[in-house]
């Protein structure tokens, strides 16, 4: 009698077990991903607050580290620097707070008129039929909506104090994490490294140093350039009699530095729109001054700060702003460029390079 080949035992049961395991794994993965997304969406504001805290703490690190090397405690040094920043803010508000917020109130109140004038110019120049009321509704600059905002600004310092009290929890939370990230940076670094092997620790050290250098250099350089630009434009706007000269100068300085590629043009376009329909000569003067100041910035101010600025392609910078703004709003737009620069720097550090062949050259 011939020996028949033995039939595999339990094949069907093994197949069922494998299918059950795959289904169970997929279900668990989907459940965990859904739960993670829900937790992320519910804590998005807190995550952005952490990102802003980190961006504030990183530029403080060189000063804190320098004093810590000389024997200062990092906690005391961080507290001293934060107190100095607070004094600068209080001093600025004491000197210009009343002017700034009264002008901001008038500027907000006149936004609908600016939109109406601009729409009328577009309709007349390009034979269009745009409705200013529709545009104002889309931009959320309707008079009824702006009345409350203007009223808050019109309160001057009192309005500012009441606003600060209303957001006191967020401000204190921001200050707490700024202090923590700055004062305990070495401890955080050691704790993270203690959970990694030696190779991963070397990667962590490189990543940490690059992130601090890139983001810190970006924030410091942009703040200094925004301060220089805002101050120069404020003085010029005041001399030629531009209405709302202080808030418009601040908008120009911040926009021109923190929005890549188009920020320079957008920053000067905003004050021009506020004066061109009432006094075209002021618009001409602003354009001339902006062109001259841009040359001064390109050839004198920017080269002096080039050692701490980041090297990132304008297309990458602009694309990162769009992506992060879509994901996280205005705050995401501001934190996008330093994050993108750190990622690019890490890619340049660890990527493998090959010698180019003649045809590629």
C-alpha cells in the first residue's frame, strides 16, 4: 500500500488565526491613530504655545549659557533675562502705548473705507463689478465687527491691561514654559539622551545644536532687522505726516522680516493703501523711502547679521509658511521658517553626497 503524503494539519485554523491577528492589528492601529488625532486636535493651541515658548527660549540660550559658564545658576540667569524683556515691553508701552492703541483704534475703524476706496479703484481701472460689502464680509472687516475691536483698542493702557488680565492664564503658561525650556535645557537634553544608545545620542547632539543655532539665529536676526525697519519707517512716517504712523510702521517692520519673499513688498504695500486714496504724494514718498531703505538693509544691515541668519532657499521658506499657516494659522506661519531651516540643515548634515558626472555638471 502506497504511502500517501501527509496532509498539513491545522492550515485552515492557522489562516483564520492570521486573519484575526491582522484584523485585530488594523483595528488597534486605526483606534490609536484616531485617538491620537483627537488628542492632537484638542490640544492644538497648547502645542502651538509650546512651539512659541521654545522659539522664545532658544534665542536666550547663548546669553544664559555664557553666564552659566561664569558661575551663574541657569534658573537665576533665565529669570533675570525674562525680567529684562518684561521691563523693555513695559517701557515701550509707557512711552508709546497711548499713541499706539489710539492710532490702532482709528486704523481699525477706517478699514472699511480703505476697502471701499480700493474696490472702487479696481472697478474703475479694470472695468470690474466688485462689491465692497462682499469683500468686507469675506475679510471680516465689516463695520459692525470692527466696532468692538476698535473700542478695545480705544481704551488705551486700560484696554491693554484688561486684555492682559483676560489672557493671564495663557501668558503665565507661556512664561512658565519659556523659563523651563531655557533654565532646564541641559537637563532635558540629558534626560532624552539617557533613553538612547550611543549612536542615537550623537544624532541627538547634532540635531540639538543645529536646531538651536538655526532657530536662534533666525529669531535674533529677524527681531533685530524688524526693529531697525520699524524704527526707520516710524520716524519717516511721522516726519511726512502719515496717519497711524506707529502701528503702520510696526506692521511694516514685522511683515517685511517674518514673511519670506513677498514680505518686503507686502509690508510697504499696507501703509501705501492707507494713504494713496487721500494723498497720493505720501504714497510716492513712502515708495521712494522704502526703496532706499531696502538698499541700506541689503548692503549694510543684513551682511552684518549674515553670520547668525539661516541659509534656506526662498521657495522652501515660502512653501513652509503656506503649509504651516494652513495647518496652524498665523502662529504656524511664524514658526514655519525656523523649523524648515532646521530640517534642511539636518538633511544637509546626514545626507550622502556623490561626485557629479560630467554631463550633470
